[in-house]
C-alpha cells in the first residue's frame, strides 16, 4: 500500500465518492487530499456535504463537490446513456435514472470527467455493480466481470474470489475469474499461488460442483501461465502444509496457496467473512475485475481506513500500478 501511495502522488487521479456526505467517506477524502495521494470528488447535495463535514469536524476545503443540481451537461450525459444502452432505454428513462446516485456517478466516469468511482458505503453491491455492467461494461477480451477481496493481517495477504458477484460460475467463468484474480494479485505485489477450492481434493469427492472445478483446473493447466494453479482442493489442504503433505503430497503449491478461487458465491461470501470475523483479517473489497474503468464497491460495514485504502486501490487500477 505504501508503494502504491508513493506512485500515485506523482499522478493526477480523480476518484468520485458516491456517498459524499457519509462521515467515513469525508474522513477518508480529507486524508487523501491532505496527503496529496489523489483528487477526491464528493457526490451529493453541496449543503448536505458541507453540513456533515462541519458536524463531524472534517476539513473539506479544496475538495471538489459534485452536486447534480449544479451539473451543466445533464442532457449530453442522458444522450450518451441512450447510445450506450443501444435504444433499450428512452431519453426520458435515462434522465430518470440519472437522478439515482449510482447511475449518475457511473456515467460521470464513463464520460471521462473522473478516473474511477468508489461507492457502496450506503447501498448494496448490486446497486453499485449494475450500472457499471450496463454502462462501463467489460474490457475487450474479458468474458465476464468478477470480484475479489484482499484479506490482510500483519504481513500475510490472501486474495479471495469471487465472493460477491458471480453466483454459480461454470467452468468457463471459473477460468476467467482465476485469470482476472491472478492479475489483481500481481497488481498488489502478490505472486499468485492459486488453489481452486472444493469439498474434494484430487477426486476424494464427487458431484457437479467438483466436476466444474476440476474442468476449470484442467483448462488452466493447458494454458501457458507463468504462475502455479492447482486443484481441485479442500481449503485446509490449500492453506495447511501439514494437511497438504497428507492429502496432496505431489502438489507444488498445496499448503502455500495465497489466492483462493471459490466454486460459488455461497462459499466465497461465507469464506471471506469467516476469515475476517474469526481470523481478524482486514477485508478490502469487493474489488471489481474486468471492467473498462475502475469502479469499486465498499462494504456497508466499512470504516474510514477501509474507504481510504479502497480509494488507493481504485486509483492504482486506473494506472495499472503494481505494489
């Protein structure tokens, strides 16, 4: 994180915060501005943002406020939105949707007024992600958009995917999620050792879920990857060298896995929250992967420090920086 901060200080980066009046966002934005890491933009009614900043004693002097009532290019934004939706929405429908925070801020990024967006402090992941999928869309060559969490504690970092977006990915989607997550891991200074997780290790169990994970591993191992991928494996085999010696002694990375790919959203969401709650890891994310522009979601239970770090991650994605 410190390396990313130093790299960002030399780059002009504008990040929109969708929840501009939220005290956690105000604290993070004022810190980012004070440290000159990036240029925060606070979305919301100007008076509400200034009142909240005063109430909670945060200095927002010099921070840009994006009040939609003061925005001069709403007509152009709505027309661009009609174009992006290819006639699925009328101009009237687009004007209506632009009154919603997530659609307005997503279009603000899409039109190049800002470099990235951070939302979700007061809304669901679906509310943040839906406009991004409809308007920003996936990068060319990406078959899907996925998400991951960075789980950090002391000097240890794990990457977990997909914990919040793809409900029941098939083998093709698991391959895509793995490739995207490996890129994210490297972006934050982690050399990926990737385990595709299951309730089975090397055929110890059977079922449709096991079959799709096994098929994804077969496809990945056919690719000319410059990092290790293995599976299917149980999570204790992935993380514990002792268990790995018993269950998968031939594996080059069992017991050393740092990037965990879950078979579905149930396992992923439960898994990362167990690690956070019982293991006391800090969860940063969900970090969206595969989009045309960096748009990320905050947990509604986040604190100001997590907002600060997620803003840095969003800015680093824009410039493809590496920790």
